[in-house]
């Protein structure tokens, strides 16, 4: 079907350069070999398809820009072998800033890479049988899947479906292999390259990024409704019988632009496991053909759903897939959180969910988490590393015999396996923001732990010390840490200033709302103390803070306006 942008006008520059160089090769290989420290403006767009963002150290700008790269792995379902973890640990030490940054999409990012380290790092990722291709860019990103070893048979079937979707939605360009494995620049004058058309994406790929997630109720640890494409597993008699399809979610918005907004996906119907790939392609190509290519801020699939309607999109998907979706089946989510500590899996093995503050695996005085995980990967080659959508790590498939040894390694490195984090810290999440992200308007990762400490003190003063509250922070409105789903969300507007969003719920099924447009960091207690005090006295039995905000506070604010 032909492309049909949702609004008239000239296409964006990104569309022009994708049309000109559909292999996505740009001049990347020549630039890497040239000895320069930065890519051209056009190649900065092409490298995103290869899993790379060009950044600079914003803490060092007073003495001039120091260009560095962020590289993101593509790790389907967040699943890694110990050997792959060791490889990534080596790369963080040898080429990046000696930390592993777990993302909110079950991947690992490397920060602080200079140009000379880019080629070796990406080649070594491929050597360990992972990749960075399509970790960023106008394509389907890393496919997420619930990592907890629950409902064993169902989860194994779901993971198999994940890998089928990953393979089906992967771009087919030869440029990635040529540049990062062979180390050569594609000949862009060769007709085979100049006229290349990806069999799924076409010559210009997607209008913007595309995100996919699989989840197994009752745990919504993937925040499935925030994805362009979601599969909610339906389990009957311990077996995965199919999925409810969700389409049209997304977090990104822009300050001062009311045409951009966070949106939850719609549930469109039910499909069988055998239909997953056909439906995934149908949803992706609907975005390809109807997404807005004239305005990248308006280019996500969620705007097609919102403006053309659910029935229109469902009809497109059914025509492209070649069958009708069945009526959606009943499901219920209860939480988005990770279950920390040791647990027994259904197959009799053990698994440990390890808290990683803000997703940053590192060594600090008295708590050498990075070294501990490295030692465990070396000593226990039969376990499995699983990254969570909440920026944590699960060690799975642990035998009873190995459990004690793993506990010993953690203890030797000052890492707790029980009582790892307070309720508020354990339910917090932040994007990296400053100093590496060029979009950041305010601190996030470096600020959130301190903000949570202050909120904890407020809760303690008000008799709410045992209260669980989901708190998330981002340095800009793009929403990488999904702040618009939080009970308390901080969204950066300027240094030391945030929007305050309130009213999300524990199950990840409700957006929060903007409560205060500018909250100065220094005024946190002044703003939140009276709200928490009211909550303590006005809540119904077992009511959470986000639910009280939605029921009482936000309605009062709307009425006042």
C-alpha cells in the first residue's frame, strides 16, 4: 500500500536523506576511519539506525565540546548469557565510562565512547551474538518481554514468539555488516545500493521509532500500553493460547506543543500465537504508510490511532494480515513493579531480582555491584541474566547448589540480596539525562535518588513510611522513563525545574495528569507536604497515592481551572 502522510506539506529532512541513501550507510565508515571526533549532521541521523547517538559531555562544555557516543545494544527480551554479560562488562571497562546502563527497554547502553572505540565496541557486541542494529532509528526497536520466571510454559512460548517478531521486523540493509563487521564503506554509486528497498520498511523506513512489548498478566512490568505494538498474553490451563493486541501507545511530547501528548494504546482484539508475525507486520506497515512524514514530533503511530480512529486502524491491520481479529479476552494487571530478592520458579530453580538504582551498574565505595555481577557471570556459566523494563537485573535458572555461592559473592562485594531498597527507591526510575543526553533540560538520574530521599522523609513525618509510590523522572518531555504513568512524575523544564505530574496507577493502565507546570527543586517539600498530608487523612482503605490524586486532587484542580 502506498504511503499516505496524515498532513500535507514537505517531508522532513530525515525523509530526504533516507530516500537518498536507503542502505542507511551514509559516510559512516569513512568518518570512523578518518580520525575525526564527530559525525556530520546527516550521519548523526544514520548512525541511530546502527544503535548510536552522538553526544557530548555537557559538564565539560566550558572548555569546548568533547564529543562522545552512546551505543545501545539490541537484546530481545532482555535475555543475556553469562558470556554475553562478561563481554558487555569488558566493553564498558575498555571503551566506555566503566558502567553498564540498563535501559527502560531491557537493553544496555554504553556511554562516553570516543570515535576510535566505536568500531571495536560494536564488532565485539556482534562477536558475542548480540547486535546494535535497530536499537535506535526509524525502525522497530528492541522487543521487550516479561522477564520474571513465572508461568513457565507460557513464558517459554512467549519468548519464542518474541524472537519470531524480532526476526520479522529487522531491517535488511547490508550497511551494518559492511561497516561494523567488515570495516568497509558501501559503494553508494552501485545500483544495488543506490536503489535498495527494504522488503518490509520500503525505501524510507518508518516516519519515527516503533516500540513493541510482550507481557504476561497479572504483571505489567513492560508498561505494555506505552508501546506502539503490544501483545498481552492470555494463559489458560497454564498454556499460552494467544494475545490481546494493543496498538497506539507512546510517551513522547514536547513542552508548549499541545499537538503532542502521551497516549495509552487501545486493545484491538485477540489473535493466536500463529498469527503474531502477520499482525506485527500489519501494524508496522500501517505506521509506515499513514504516519506523518512532514513533522517528526507528530510522526508516531499513536497520532494515527487518535486522529483516524480505532476502527480505521483495526481495518487496516486486518486487511494487511489477511484475517479478522477475535474479540479481546479478559485480563487483569495488578502491578508494574519488579519483585526483589530470591524466589522459587515453577520449574524448581531459583531466581534473584537485583535492584539497580536508576539502572546504572557500577562500583562505588562499599558496594561494588559491577564487579560482583562480573564474578557471578564467571563462576556460574549456567545461569541466565535477564534485564527488566524497570532497569533491574534478574539472575535466573539458579540451582539450589549455586544460590549460596551467589549470595557469598554479593556479600563479599557489599551488595545486598534482601532488603535491597526502600519502597520508594525500589519503585523509582529515571532516564540518564545530564551530562550525556543532548535533549536534557534538567537532571534526572543524578537528581532522582535525592528527590526520593526527600519524599521518603515527608512520608515518614506524615505516617506514610510504609506507603508504596511509583516515582519516575525524566530530564525532558520525551518520556524515556515513562513518567506519565507514574503516581509522581517529574519532567524536566529547565535546570532545577520540573513539571509535576500526578495520578498514575500501580497497574500501568492510567495516564497521570499535569498538576504543576513549574516546580522548583528547592520547593519540593513545600509543594508535596500538603498533598501527602491530605492523602494521609482523606484516603479510603488501602487507596494508593496515585488513585487518591486521580479521584480527588486532579478533579479539584480541573474544577478550579
